[in-house]
C-alpha cells in the first residue's frame, strides 16, 4: 500500500502507518479469513487455485506504535498460510491452497524493500519459483501481464485484486471492467478517495482530464458540479458516484463503505466489486466483524447508497457497524422489505435469492440478517414462503434460497397497486 510521503529504504526502519491504512489492513485480513472459509465450505473440494494481486504494494512493512506492522503483501501471504492450517483441522480430505501472488508498485525503492522483507520473512524460495512475482511499474501498465498469467493457470480465474490507489484515478474503470469480464470469479477491492474528489470539484480543464483518466465522462462530471453546494450534497454526490462507478465497471455487486482518515480529515471509500452475490456478502460480514473502523452513509434500510434524485438533506445518517446499527438495520429491513417484495411481484413471484440479489447493493445487511428478516415477516404472516412445488413453508422454517416469496394474500399495503 504505497503512498506519497512513504519512503522505504533497505536497511532502514519502515515508515509509520496511519490509522485509516491500518484499518484497511485489518479489514483485508478479516475478509480473507471469511473468504477462504466460504470457498472451502464444500468438503469434497481438495484444491483451490487462487491468484492474489496487490496493485499498489508498497514495501510490505510499516511501523505502528514502534512495532512492526505487516503491509498488504504480508497480509495476503499470512492469510493463505493461516487458511491452509485452519481449514485442514477437521477435514478428512486435505485441502491444498494453490496460491500465486503478484505484487506491483511504481516505486523502485518500494519493490526493493518488499523483496528484502519477503526474503527476511522466509519467502525467498517463493520468489525464485515464481509463486511470488514482483513487478515494478504502474498498475495500469502491468495489469495485462497479470491477467494473462491468471488465464494461463486458472479456467475460472478465481482471484482478488487489492487496488489501494492514492486518489481516484490511478486505476481506470475500463481495466476493472475487463478484469471482471475475463475472470468470472475475480473480485476487486478498490480504494477511492471520494471526499478528496468532492473537495476538488471544479469546472477547470485539469479536473475534467483527471476525471476522464479514471473513466468519467463529461455528462457525469457536469451532474456532480450541478449538485455541488446543494443541500445534502455530501450524501447526494456519493450516490451519483456509486451509480456511475457500478455502470462503468460493469460490476453487478458494488459495495462501498467509508474509512475515515483522521490525519487528512477526509473519508475514503473501500469499494468491493464482483459478479458474485456470495462474494459481496463475505465483504459485508467482514465490515461487521471489524466494527467501527468503517461506516456507511445513508439510512439503515434499503437505500444505503442507492441513487435517489429526491434525496433529502440535512440529517446525520452515518453509522458504524456496531450493535446499535445492527438493531437499526433489522428494524428498517422489517419495515421496508415488504414494499420491495411487492414491487418485484409485479414481474412475477421472486425467489428468496432473487430478492437478496436485487437489494444487495442497497443495504449494509448481511445475507443472514436479510434471511432473519424474511423469517420474522413470515412468522408474522406478512409474507408467504412457498417451496419449488408451491407448497407453503411452515412459519418456523428458515427461508431457502430457492423458495418463492410473496406478500401474504391477507395483507394489504396502503397504496398498493398489486391485486390481492
């Protein structure tokens, strides 16, 4: 995770890490632990091929409170080692993690420091064998080589790209679109300096060029400029950005959460992009597991960062991933989900998984929290669950992803247009 002002010099102490960068590393470690538990959940699997890419690796090591703090390359390596041990504790059929790593950085000093750090940590043979590949250069000039390497060894391309860029335009959205298009099981974890962007919004040519470098076009930039200064713009503009980034990257599942940089007094987005709803759920679970290191902006229900042209200003809607937020989100979900189910019914009775897939980008709720809300509404006879044969589920049953879900035929929502 390289940053301006960070200098790695072989033989000297590593630079100090800022609190928000440390929070990102904690979240990354939590995510990887859950990730490997999820992909290895089927006991018949005995080998998982995966590629982990760090596009802005830095020197691989920091200092925090005078102690050594592993940087993102070591976090990735240690997560694989941890999973290899943990996942085999109770397995009858041993599991092998066939992992390959690409560590990319534009700074010669950072790559040199990283290489020495990896050798000191016992990874020298992995560098020699090609299990670890060190690439010096900007990620945008290296990603095609990485993509070709992944294609050559993995059919489905199971991979994680950690792109902890500085600012908002070091990574192009067309690059992410290509990665997700070519690798069906790829996931991208992107840092995006949303508050920096909003602070620098202006009509100048230099800003327009900076935005076009990422992939934003003129009409989108004009929309942000028009919203600037309007009541509630700090909530409204991120919704426009979320809508546009998802469109530009082609990511069906887009999960942005905020991390606060106290040193800069700015918020960063940590954006997870993928084509798989399960991957999105693992990321959201990770945010809940690390608690208040991250937050989201928006109400607790089904409009977390969804585009809403009628967004009202003013109210402080930020909340952290804590006990109070959990209670708020459950109440909001129970209130709002019947309306969403009603709207979906107009196109045919949806399944539980179809409901989860449609609301995934609009809530901070995990799949478990959504399913618990469905079970609650079912128990209260607000909704009905039907199995694949059309038979009603018992009220005590936990919803199954293939179950059909509809409003209770005895329930009439005020203002409803769906005939009962």
